[in-house]
């Protein structure tokens, strides 16, 4: 049986795999609040999506990086946040080890929006210093509107952090861990002093978006920007399968491509 998890291989098996110019998946997520009902380890979803994609394509997957840049969720117990510099250094050391052994096809599976910029900076550094193009899929940001419509139906307008795709997929993957009984009715806070609150770190002046460092706690005391009641396992499977399909297609395109910039 073919192994896809790099950490379950011997070094000789890894060398044999590396000699064939494979795609290596680097999954990453976060450990943060997703409403009162869902587990804080949302990285589990990205890990499962990556494992499914690796099995379908013959790519290899690294262990998940479970912590991300989640500064705006730190008011909630269980959230573990690392700095952008820490994440960049962590991933840079990992990619250096892979490049040392001839790997040229790397795909970051990013399961947290706050990780996107450090990963982009690393990808651009790799391009500049090594002449290699690396990929990044922002799992939760790339879900098409029609997939959300299938998952939520007429409730799609209620989707938001802590009441959206992550906890819906977690209800599909870990139904026994989801605590819908902990959900409370809540009105989101929409004003801070003289400023309207438009989201995490978002306000609006004269119709134009502006920044103030609002955290989740400033908006919701239970950690939900969406309606947590819309989480459903059937919708979670629809979203999960769609994300796996996208990862599979991206991997297959990389497998057919020379990812060196000059070729």
C-alpha cells in the first residue's frame, strides 16, 4: 500500500519518493474559537482535507502545523496564537529541509485567513532566492458561492466565523464533539464609541472601509459572527468534498508542471 504521510515513511522510502519529483503538501490551520459549539482545533479539518487529496493524487503530506496567527481571538480560552514572524520562520525552516533534498513542488494548504500574509511572504522569498514557484490554497476563502448555497440553502446569508464552513465541516467530521446545546441567543455589537463595527478590525468612514483593531470579543461574547445554528453535517460533507476536489485539481496541475521560474 502506498504511503502518503511523510512522517510514516523511513528515510529510504522518503528518498525514493523524493527522486520522483513529487508534490509535498504543507497543511496548516489554527487553534481558535469557532463559536460556543465547535472545537477550537479547526486545523483538524485542513488535515483531513489534505490527507484525502494526497490519497487521491499520490502527493505526500507533512504533519499539520496546528497554530496560526489568531491574535483577534485571544480573549477566548483555548485559542493559541503565534506571531507572523514565528510562523514565517517555522515554515521557512521546513521548506529549507525539503529543498535540500531536491523537492521543488510545494503546496501550502492554509486553513486560517490570518496565516495568508506570512505564507505569501515566504512564497515570494522562495521565488526570489530559489527561482521556484510554490502554491498556497486558502481553504475556507476559496469556497464557491454555489457550494455555500448547496450547504446552507436559504440560510446562506447567515454565514460567518463561528457559524459557517469551518464548524459545519467539523460537524461532519466530528459530530460527537459539537455542542449545539451551548449556543445562546446573542445580538452582535455593531458600535464602538463613535465608530461602526463592520467586522474583525473593520470600521467604515463615509462609506469607505477603514481599520481599527477590533477583536472577536468586541463583537460577540460567544465567538460567532455568523449564526452557529446553521451548522449541519450534510452541508459539511458538501463543503469538504468540494475542497478536496479543488486540492486534487491543483495538485494534478503541479504534477504536470515544472515549477522552476525559468522553465
